[in-house]
C-alpha cells in the first residue's frame, strides 16, 4: 500500500525564518514520483516541485529546496527566508510508476502541514 | 491557456437531490483526474480518464457517483441522491502523459467545486 505521512500539522514562523516541512512515504514500487503542492487560502492546489525515485540529487530553486533520501523514505521541503505570502497548507504527494494506458497515476496525498508566516 | 477550470465553484443542495459538476482541463492534456477533499485532509483520488476512457475508480466512488469524459475533452461528475457525507471540495486535475509512460505526471488542479448538502 502507498502512504504519505506529514507529521507536522501546523507550523508558525516569523518572516525571514527558514522552515522545513517533513514528509515520509511508503511504497512498494521501485519507480515512483514525489511532489509538493501548496494550497493557499483561496483553495487552489499549486504544483511546486517534483522528484523521481531514481534521482536523489537535491536541488534548490529560488527560495525552495528539497531533500530526498530513499534510505529513510523522506522527501522534506525547505523554504528559505519565509514570507507572509508563503502562508498556506503544503501537501506532499506520491505517485506510482506510469505506463501509458495503465492503471496508475493518481496522487496519494498526506494530510498537509499548515504554515503560518507572521510579519 | 488559462489552466483547469471548474464549474460551479459552489453548490448548495438538499439531501436527495442530484448534482453535476463540470471540469475543463488544460487543452492538450490527455489525463483528467477527480479528487475529493474534506476539511483538514488531503485530496483523495476518485477516478481518472485517459482521453475518453475511464481507467480507474477508487472504492470511494460509490454507485451514486458517475463520471464521464465525452470526446476526451471536458468531464462531468454527477452525484445522485446526495447525502450529507458528500459535502466536500471536489477537485479536478489534468496532466499530459507521453506515449510509453515515463512522464512525471505533474497534475495541475482547478479551483474546485465546494459542495454543501443540507
């Protein structure tokens, strides 16, 4: 079975602090994909970043960075120098491997972490 | 292209009534997904289409729920004989999958339809 766990329910930080959102996943697939989505108060899920299971290279994109570790089944997401506009619920998601016309591809989401950035 | 659109944005109905939601995906996307999100939870998968074919349904999708995607373009999700437990945000997402797979399947979401069953 596939499962995503986001143990942090709510995090509150002051603007300009760095914040790391934790994500732990479970899957039996050897090839899989991991994602982070942001859901601001307006409600629309916004795609942020993605990673595939065979590429553990960590990257930085602007103020966002992520740390993917297969050994611990973790895919943590860091926002550097947080801003008030970063306040939202952040979801980690997992997808199984894809085959064209196959039966997989739906995202398995965690319960989300609500981030509040205060001025 | 302006992204995935959903209509209506809000729907209030009485228990026992039928409701229908519409999703217009990003035009070149060949996959379309429906999810349901309740308060404080992450979205849960309901069903998805590859072009016009419905390929998978979650066990969450009871026989009161039906989805269509005629001609592989827009999709509709109908709930018959609504129950209070159906109250949720219904999200639509679309993605583009290359033939042979191997795509990341980044799914782009619409704003959702919030259903309230009284």
